[in-house]
């Protein structure tokens, strides 16, 4: 789609697996002011499949695409091991880059990518898509507006069956960065102490069950419950605070608020609490489902990226935050393998 | 109620606060083969209130009641500090005793009560009522029948607002023993490592927010999420295993089973996963709500107690289990205060 | 229970089947200022069962009980055929009477009972218990406060399996009076036109499936969906009006309000409505669960009865309303059997 | 997408409003063996918007498109008043046609379209998309497999706010044909008697609230609850029968089965039914959510259309069924306006 008043930004996608094809679809159909002009993948079948019915040109190699197309925006959706070289190539070709999570495989690679963006004077951001889930954005607005008062606990649940796609890392590194990033984003404080347990139950090589506890500097407790062993998909974030509790459902794009009951009121329930005994209990409060405009998170994310590039504004997700999310996930694995708490300097190094 | 073929067992209740009045009601109306003949409480108003409309005789002092009534069964529902003396008195008077949780305030008191029962040749059991929730009993049956296969994780949630009754301990010692007991009961293994975080947010003296992680000897991970800060009541137990996942809801007395999807099947969902992208995902499995005969857990518990006494069978809840649940809760508090894992001998001493 | 400042009202219960035993329990334990002094049933086992553990005296015959006890309040919970003679006897003995629904078997009987109450200068009310469900009372409060604005439609659902108790009438006469009464109570207008369909599927003699439509004088449409063929119990009342929709759940004692969306706002959902197409839709509004103090409806009903007698106030449920509910149910059956609408004078005669 | 073994069928779309753009997207991206080659709309902006990023050619007039393109499959998504002329033109040009519902505005137009298809020897089908909702297809499979036994009642709910798009007919003619069609499709019998009530509450010209009852020849009762006045979207179909009850949710693409309880078993619930009274009730049965592969109904529908054309098979939806659904909706309006039942010959003429 094109806004005639301003020339469209030119976008390209590298890597046309399942996620890459999503980027192609969203750039091509859903981001105002951007034109998808090119895509690259070494596999001709993938190129054919993603490009079918679309005007964008296909390339076997990203370098040729970058040379011939003069792109403003590039989505990098390659295997993690290629994030560094492809990102650097795109930045040097003058493009702004959104690289899919995880930003890289190691701290060193991530730092090299961040440096390359600074050198090229271009934006680098990372596809931490859960920040763009409408339920999370609405939650953030309401927390900022003080609706919960002080936060006590944040509880992230990310459960489901073993995905069909090949996983070359365990569930912690694969999935926990989503929730670690969202937690830092909402809590506004750094963790000072973490502990985790993991198990390998079904997967042949990596852990597939993870539970973690974090204590943040401002007192908030963060809980993570993440695995590939649950028959049904469940992705929720529960934030409990002074004035009540919010439950965000990523899948339903739903946000429900449970208000605290009136503090001073106790109810004499005669015979009403299940089994006939009169009791005195604290009254329950209201439960409200906030209306949320449902949107496709990837469309929100790519639109935010395009707008940030256009406005010269900061990256929607700072690459440093993405690196921290990855390193914290690694610390969780460390804690689980050692059976020890990770805190102090050993934890702090993941935050720098 | 009375079964003419066998003489009714004679029951009494000591302590006529809210929970004591429940014991009175249940003994008096709902347990076959038992007659409630007496109750004791120093407060005449409490005595009057509990006894109104009932045939049972009232006493200001339990000792007089025990002397005059020749009881078979006694419920002890006094403040925790009186559990030891009243239990010992009742056992010596020849009664079998069900004492409300927590069994006692300290290990020494609990051990003295257990010894007194052995000396008197009478049964001592503890009111760990959650074992008698129909959803938990049904869950136990199905786990024993191998329906889940091997258990991976047990996740207990016990949330709600600050209760109106006076709490002279924190939320961990007050509530966690319920879930620690049910977990040991279902998992059939001992914890080898635990870690906890707590916070004191609203309560003036004790912690009101608790999260704990446990690793059991057989590899199961146990998670506890318990607080007095949540506007709505939620009490659930989720057990994830080889063949699927069970979710028991204590309040609804509900048990739902999520079967694993067919392992080998992947679905080509064209455009069906939320936002238009064709994806390959693992099929979801069936979700089944098992029908459960709803019952009042206290009635199930007191009936089980009476039947065990009649049949000379073992106590429905071994007092040693109740002691372990209390001591494990204490270890959780210890871990939270120290910011350290508790394992090895330091943990094992809670289990002996 | 007794309030020492005023002498307790003396209550008795005639008919000690399952519902009668509920009346006994509630009078005896849950209504302030009332003392249950007597109960009557020809069956000694029923007398024994209901009276076990209670102070109230038992009688084989209601006439003897009325003669010897000087009662202020009598619950009549006998088979419908005995409602007339027992009610008249109780009224003549100086008691105020609450008779269980249906008020009687025929209009003539109902009218005779109403006349006897007038002659005796005593109150006659009918056990239309659903009016006392806390969700219905809260709904009535909010409708009266204008929260819905003008009512458009009222939809009553009353579904479940075939009950074990003996039914000597069909599902329409057995259950529809509940909802017909609540609808008239909430809508504040009379029906001018009704139509129904019924079927007899499982029951050997009477209809067990019923659907009805009513048009009220003020334009409201009433819908009834009632049967004994549904595997699960569902009892809800949905009221749709100018400002939104209320859903009351009798079983959960729950009231949920769906606010209308902001009228002028349309949302441009890009790719968010299920399958990838950008659409314009009307925004949804908030959904709020109102906190309701849960109570036992029978306790609320008997307390309201006792208070009305004490205060000389009107009956909580006017016996004429109960008679109308019964006659409207009969008209529904008539419509179904004839395959015709019932309106005009043929309908109006049920309302007088 | 193209299957190299067989030449792709060539598809075109006439009418590029919101629904037309859905047809464009689905033909272009989601139907195997079909190539979207052309689209037509008099509005250049609509043409531009639908065609952006796609290879298909755009035309201002359908006649030119039909002349120049040699199409096998045409979706007609124009205003209802143009269904007849455009359908006839497409059939005469040798294309097979899927026309969106309603098939036409009048019986005469529908009959003319059906005749034109016969004359041209081409297929005409109608976009009764709800038949292709995966929950409905799964429900049909299970009903055909006898899982419910004999059907007693079918209850369709189709509620929501006033849509933003212009409606030139009332809610009955706009929405009821969906459910009338699905009911005939599932029940396998014709209605012999119908009755309806409608109201016009918010809409300036047409009715926006509708309730209908139908009696089918085989005894099934059909209920319809459809309006534009509900703040939240609800689209469900409940089928109650001999062996239990199915609830299909169109929006969630969900199918839940409630099994009948074991007939002979009654449960003695001691104190478990809400408020302390022991009761005897019929046991509840199991509730099972069947796993359903979620799909976009429009994709399922257009794929079924393409396959039927390829295989020479019958139309997925017979145009005569679509005509009957429309005429039955008209009869419902008639009944509501007259306050009379419609049966006998007056109803039968809608079925021929």
C-alpha cells in the first residue's frame, strides 16, 4: 500500500520459511507507506511459494538483493547462525534492519550487530513480537496510568505441545526470552536474583520443561512456567498489584481486570459458601474485560518499525534489550543445571 | 443419623469458632453411624450459637466434656497453641482424635501428640481436608490407574484476598501445607531440593505472597503459587504428564483432562492460525470434563475418619504426613529469607 | 436463632420430603428471630430423619400440630393436591402461610386459598424461590436503576436431565412458572400474545421439551427454553436492552453485564478478524462481572417471609402472581397442543 | 498456487467490497489448483486496493472481464440486485458461478439464475459459508455417524451489534438464511409449522430483533435467536438429542459434546448441592471438546467449489437450498407481522 504524499519505503525479506512468509505477507498487504519490492532465499521452491501472486522480485542470495534493490527496510528471518552476517550486510547496504529473535546465538555476535548498526548510522531492532500483542500494549498503558498501583507479582505462562519445526535449542532459550523481555518492559526494574528448574522429558536433546523464579530490584517477583509438554496452548501474563490483578491472554488478545474488593467490607454469607456454613469473608470485587482492538501483532510490529525509521525515532525494541533477554534465558539454564541461585555479579553480567 | 444394626459412635467437638461450627453441623447431620453428643467452648455465646437447635450437650471446658461423655471421636478445632494439650487429654480419655491443621506449632509438639496416640492405643489424624476434595480423590484414582503415565510437573495455585479471620502466621505456614501435602500424596516421592521467594506487601507482620519450586527425587517439578493479594479466589492443581494434563479445580470440584494430540499428526492449517498464515502445527487433543459427584469435603473427611475408627483401619491422613507438610512450609520460608536453595540434609530433616 | 429484644416467631413445616427438609434446616438454622418448633409428616421415617438432632417436635398430622403449637409461620411442602386443605387449616389456626409452588393444581383451588387468607386476616405467600436468587435481585435493582434503559428481550434457559423425583406433570407446568414469574416481575408488563411448541421424547406420559415465545404489551419479547433432556444443568436469564445486555446465572449466582460499544466508533482492524482480512467492525464494549454476595435463595425467601409478617408488609410473592404463573404455563401447553397462537381474551383470562 | 500435473482453473471475482476482497485473497493464496487471473469493479479505488501486489488483471466492467479472460470459476460478490444479471452473464460466458448469499432478492430472480445454469450446462452454487465452518462439518459427520441418536431440538444463536455496513434489509432476511440453511442441512427434514416475533428497536427502517420457532416434519423443534442489538458477538448452534447435546461455536470453531449421564445412576450428594442439603440427583455426564482443525471457512468453501467443478460433482450448496433458506426467512417475517403461525400450503410454497 502506498501513501501518495510520501514515497513508499522499500522493504525486503531475507529467509522465506514459515516466519519469513509471514513477513512477506504483512509487508506486502498491511503496512501503510511501505512497498515490498524483494525477497531472498537460496531455495527456489521457497522463493516460488512466497512470491506467488506478488509483485516483489525474488533472489537466491541476499547480497545480490541488497546490491540491486536499494532497500530502506529489511526483515531478516534466517536461521540464527546467519543473523550476524546478513544483518551486517544489510546495514552496510544502507538498510534499516529488523532481525527475528533471538538476536543472535552469542553475546559477541549480538554486540557486533549493535556496533555495525551504529557504524552504519542505521536502525537495528529485534522481532520481540509479544511486546506488540494488543493485550500487552493495553496492559502497559494501564500500568503506566497507575491502574494497578504498585506491582507485586508477574506470572508468565507459555505452554503447548512440542512444535513441529526443528528446534536446535531447548525450550528456555527458545521461548523464555519472550517473557523475560515483556517482564523487564512492564516491571521497569532489573532482576537481582533468579532460580530455575528444568527437565528433559520428551525431547531427545534439550530441556522441554522449565520453571523459573526471579526477584527484581524493586521487590517484584517474576514467575515463568514454560514447556513443550502441555496438550493445549496457553499463553497468559498475570500481573498482581496493589489495586487488583490483570490477566492478559496473548492468544485471545484479551485483557481482564479483577478489582480489589472494598477493603473494609466483610459479608455475612449465611449458608452461602458452598456447603451451608455461615461465614464471614471479604467481599469479591468486580471483574471487567476491557475491549481491545484485535490486531495481528506482526503487523503492529512491522508498522512500528517502519514508522520509527520514517520518524527517526528510537527502535521499537532496543537490540540491547533483546540481548539481555537472551542472556537471562542462558542464566536460567545455568541455574537449573547447577541447582543454585544466580545473583550478584554472576547475574549482573547478563544485564550489561 | 444412626444405623440401628450397629451402635452409633459418639462424637464431640472442642472449639466452636467458624470451623468448629462446621464440624458440629457435619457430625450432627451428615455422617452415618455417628451421633454428635457434646461440644465444648469457653465462650457461652459460641456454645449457644453452635448448639442452637441441636441435641448435643454444651460444656465450657473440654476436660469436663471428656470426663462426662465417653466419646469415641473428637474433633479438635481450637487455636493451634492448644492442639497439644487438648489432643493429649482427649486421647487419654479414650477418644480417637481428628485435629485441625496445622497439627501443631512446632515439631516437638507434633511428635508429642503422635506419641500420645500410640501410648493410648487410639487414632490421631489431621484435618488435611484438601485430600478429601472430590476432584483430588478422582485425580488420585486416575493417576493410580496410569492415565497420565509418568508425571512431569505439578502446579498448585491458591490465591485469594486477605481473609477476615486473624492470622498469626504468614501465608506460607497458613496455606502451603495444604498443597505440600497434596503434592506428596499424588507424586509419591520426596522433595530433594526447594527454593522460594516471599514478600510482605499488605499484611502488617507476615509474608502474604509466596512462590516456591520443588524438585522431587523422581524428577517431578512442583510449583506453588500462593498469596493473600489476589482479588479473586482461585484454587487449582495442574498435573502434566506423559499422556496429557489434568486440571483440578477445588472450588468447582471439577476435573478436566487434556489429552495429548496424536503424536504423528501435523495439520496443514491454511490460513487458520489467527492471522492468515498457513502453518504446520501439531494437532490439539481432546479436552474432557470428568463428571464428579460433588460432596462437602469436610463430610467426606469426617466420614472417612469415623469409618477408619470403626474398621480399625489406618488414619485417613497420617499425622506424620501433616507434620512433614508443616515443616516443609517452614523450609520454604527459610529459603525465601536466606535467598538460598534448601537441599541435602537441611531439607531431609523436615521429612523424618 | 433468637433476638432477645423481640420474641421469636414460631415456625412449623408440613411435609418432610426433600424440599420440606430444606425448609426445616433453613428455619432452624438461618432465619433470625424465628424458632422452628414443630414439623409434621405422616411417615415416621421422614419425621425421624428431618427431626434428628433438632429440638422441634414432630407430629404425624398437621391438624394436631396446628392445634397444639400456636404457630406464627407455616411452610407447606406437601404434594400439590394437599396445598388447599392444609393451607386453609393453617390460616384458620392463625398462622401465616408460605406454600411451595405451584400454589395449587387449579385456578379454583388457588382462589379458595387466597380467599381463606383474606378471611383469616393472615398472609399467604408462595415459594417462587427464583425471585430470591441473589443474581435476580441484583438484576432487578440494576434494571430499576435504569442501567439497561428500555428492555428489548428476556431469554430464560432452564435445562437439565430428567430429575429423579416423580413428576406427575410435564416440564411446562413443573418448571415454566419459575421463569414466567420472574419475567413478569422484571418486565413490568403483561403478555399479550404467546406461542409454544412441546415434545414428549423420553418421559412416558408428559411433555419433556418446551420452547415458548411471548410478546408483552410494552413490546418486550420473552423467550423460554426449558427441558428435561439436556445432559448438563443450565439456568440463565439474559436481558437485552438499550444500553447493553445482562446475563444472570442462577446456579453460579453470577451477574455479568455487557456494555454496548461506543456507538460512533468503528475500528479498522487490519488483519485481525480471524482470517487475515482487514475489516471495519463496530468496537465491542466492556464486559463486567458484578460482585454478588452469594446466599441460599431459600434462606433469603423465608427471611423475607418472616420479616414481612413481622412488619405487616405485603407478601414477598403475591399469591395472585403465583396463580398467574401457573395459568400462563397452562396456556403455553394449550398453544403447543393446538399449534396456535394464544392471545386476546383467551390469554387475558390467565392474568385475572 | 498451481498443481503442475493439471492446468490451473482460472478464477475471477466480480465486486471488490470487503467480502469481494476476501474472495480475491482466498482464490489468490489458498486454493490449490486455481489461479486468480482477473477481478472487476466499477470503482477504480476498490480495484486498486484489491489488486495491489497481485498479478490478477483488473476490469471496470464484468462483461469485459468475461469476454477477455475465459474464466472457469467466478465469484459474484456484487449488491444483491445485480446477482441475476451478472450471474447469467458469467454462466453464458462459460464460467461456473458461486454467488454470495442471498442468492437473489426474489424467488423469480433465483429461479431464473437456476434455469440459466441448466441452460449453460454450468454449475451454480451459493455462498452459504456457515456450512463450511469446520465446527459444522464435524458436527454433521458425528450426527451422520449416529452419535446423538435421534435429534430433539436445534437451537441457533446469532447475536451481535449493529454492523457498520449498510443494510438494506432487516436482520431476518440478512442473517436467518444462514441458520435456516444449516438447520435443514443437519435435520434432514422440512419445517411444517413456523412462528416468529420481531421488533424494530434501533434500526431506522427494518427489524433488528428476531425470535423464531419451527416444527419439522420429523418432530425436531428448531429455535432461532438472531439480532443486531447484542453488545457481544455470539454464534452458536446447539443440537440436543437422544444421547446428549452438541454445542458448536462458529467463532471459536469449537465443538463440545455433553454426554448423557448414566441413566440408572442417582447420586446421594450429601450436602453438596450448593447449600447444604443432601439431595438425590441424576449424575451428570462427561463433557468433551473435540479437537477440530481450524480453517478459514471461505477457503473451505471456495476449495469445495473448485473441486466440485473439477470432478463434475454436485454443487457444494444447491442453489435451490439457498432459495428455500431465503423464502423461509420471508415466511418468518410474514408470521411476525401477522402474529400468526404459518403452516400448511402457505409454508410449503417456500419449500418448492
